C-alpha cells in the first residue's frame, strides 16, 4: 500500500536533515568513485583485454565493498540509502516524505557527478566505457 506524505520545509532544513543530506552526498560520492574507479582500473590494468570471470568478480567485490562501507558509515545518520531507487522505495512505503526524497536525490546526484569529475581529474581524462563491460559479460556467458 502506497503511503505518501509531502512533509514540511521546516523539518527538511533542520540540522539533522542537513547532516543526512551531507552524509548521502559523501557516501554516494565514495560509492561511485570506488565502483567506477574499479572499472577504470580494470580496463587500464588489463590493457582492454577481454573480460574474464576473475575480473568481473574483482569489479563486483569493489562495488560490494564500497556499498558496505558507505551504508555502514551513514546508516545511523541518514539510513544509508546511497541509491535514488532505495530512497524512492522508502518514500512509497511511507518511511520518508516526498520533500526529503527530493533533497536526498539532489545530494545523491551531486555526489555521483562530483565523483565522476574527480575520477576524470585523477585519471587525467581517461575514459572507460562501462557498457563495454556489459558487452563482454554477454560474450562471456553466451559463448
């Protein structure tokens, strides 16, 4: 059953809420930086070689570790969403208000954008197309 509540601006701008938005920003930044960074590192280390199962597991473990660390850091501050889809699910379930969802989404989106900008800076503009990983996985399991 869908239980949506709009919320109030006063509650959305309280010190506790601002800490939650900042926590979501920082942990989403870390998650995207580590996750996408592991994909870039794999591509650089293997010199664009075909994806093997070990490489796929290494990238997945990096994502899992980043998610675990991110959620562990902020679970008591913001609930540890790190993902706009999780935030939306909590809103539909009536656990957070629509106004809070909007501010969480803003924090999460800016966190991911800043993470990508930092990755581009630290890798000197090295771009690794993450969709090539998907294509390689398809070839790995379909052949």
